[in-house]
C-alpha cells in the first residue's frame, strides 16, 4: 500500500510539472527571441495596406511594444521597398552615346546589364565605375530614362598611335595610356611609335609629322632614341635623325630642303638634322656629307 501511494504521488508530481513546462514553452514561442530578426512574407497589396495602418497607429504602438515595433516597421519597410521595385518598371533597353563602333561591345560587357532588371533600384554609380574601367573610356555618365531605358554616355580616349616596346604592341591615347581592349591590328592607320617612352612623347611629334603630307606618306615608324629624341624611319629604309630639342625647327629645315631639292625622293640612307647649323646626308653605301648649313 505504501508503494502504491508513492507511485501515485510520483504520478501527481509528473502530471503537475507538464502544464508549467507547457506554459514556459508557449512564452518562449511568443517571445520569439529578443534578438531574432523579424521576417515577413507579404503580397504587394498587403504590404501597402499594412504600411498605412502601422504609420497611422505608430505612436501608440511604440508605447505598447517598444523595440519589437521598430523591428516590425523595419521589416515592413524592407518588404515594401522590395515589392515596389519588383513590381515597378524593368530595364528593356540600353543605348550608348559617344562610343565608337570598336568600343561598344567592351563597354556593354563591362556595364553588366541585362533586360528585366528593376530600373528603380539599379546602382548607376556602380555601372559608371565599371564602364570607366574600360581602356577606351576617359569618363562616363549613366542616365535613367523612364519608363524602361538607360543611357550610357561616354567620352572616349583619343587614340593616337600603336606603341611597340619590349616585344609588346598596344594602342595608346594622347597621354600615352594603353587601351588594353584595342586590337593593334585594327588600327593600322595610326602611326607606329617604337621604344621606351615613345607612348608618352608621341602626342607632340605625331601632329608635327602629320602636318607635312610628303613626309607623313613616306613614314613607316617613329623610333624613340635614348628616351630623348626621335628617328623617323621611312618606308624606303631612310632614317631622318631629329634633335632632342627644337624638333619643329629641324622639320622646317627639312621642308626647305625638300622644296628646293626634293630630298625625300633622293633615297638617302640617312638625313641628320641634329646639328642646328647644318644638315648632313648619307647616300646609300657612301660616307656622309653636308648638303646645307643653317642659312639654308
């Protein structure tokens, strides 16, 4: 009998502990964890309705629920923003302004845009930064054009020469900066500059040569010598040696000789303009001789 009473007592003890544990678990579920983020899954219509209700009753709810209200508002704002963007206009077209035919494909690839992206949430600064990483591009602007388009307006670098140095060939702009996406084989119309520093110095010498058609049409390459002066290599194998200083003055003397004696047609192996007081020429297979002095 005593054993039966103990068993009965134990039974009552276990039975009485179950409601307490159940209440504790219920409270824990109700609390949801103080630090746990609140996540909502709402339709766009429901989100907008709730937003209005919560804003209208916001003051009283803050007093009633404290930090939990802030979590609810934050979650609702995020949900409404996401739903609004998803339901809003989508990107349908991207147009380029100021881009050449050669650069367009590289610019569009770098922009990394695709049809269907939410237009309202596109990060235009990020797109611009990606586009400006393209070697062709000096600067860029990205403009949202409602309802469904973006415009990428670029200012391209002015490519002036093909640069050959240390076994590598590249296309460079007026500042000597390499455009890595530009295929040199597609820019055969640009002058060829050769040697260390030729990419930077090219912007000065190229216009001076281009302004002299008889010289420009015979030019094969401009070779930078000792990073301080130029040799002009002609298609017939002739070399015109320019001084380190006053290149324009030397080219003017060459113009004068060409007008008088058609010196560019005579096939000299070397025309030396480095001395401002005279011009020395070397016929093929012969010693150099002076053909003019500084007086012309």
